[in-house]
């Protein structure tokens, strides 16, 4: 069971609060794997809000959730790399260059295959 909360006056979006045991989702909302949400208010510069609305295509909450998840994953990755450096020592720059070239070559071949298959 879902209960509709008032529209956000700054973002012109409707928020939904999913009550305990609720599993009904309106079409185009969060994937069904999310069972509860919390409402959060943030302040953003006007130009960023305009860009966000254009990029989010009427689903600002999902876009922001993905951006926050991406940033948290990025920070966890950097923390992990720092832990590895502490444990194993500094990175060998020659190895980094070698594998960077290998990755770039693989990415180029993959891009060529995608272009050719169209």
C-alpha cells in the first residue's frame, strides 16, 4: 500500500512514501527491488536544478539516487585502493602504463565491434 505525499514545490515532482509491507509501485518509479524510501530535502543552485530536470526526464529521485550511489561506490573504491597501497606498497607506474594501454586497446576493439554491428 502506498500513500502519496504532497508534491515537492521546488522540484515539481510527486514523492511517494512506501509504508511497511507495501509493494505497489506506480509505473516509471523505482525498481521493485527497493522496498522503502525516505524523503530528503536538498538545496541546489538554480542552474544545477535546471540541468538535473533536463537530464532526469521526470524522475529526479531515481536520477539522484543513481548519482549518490555512483559517488559512494567511487569513494569506497578509492578507500579500497588506499588500503591496498598501505598493505602492498606503492603502485608500479610501469605496470599501470602497460595495463592502461592494454585496456585502451580492448576498449577500442569493443567500440569498433559495436559500430560495425549497427
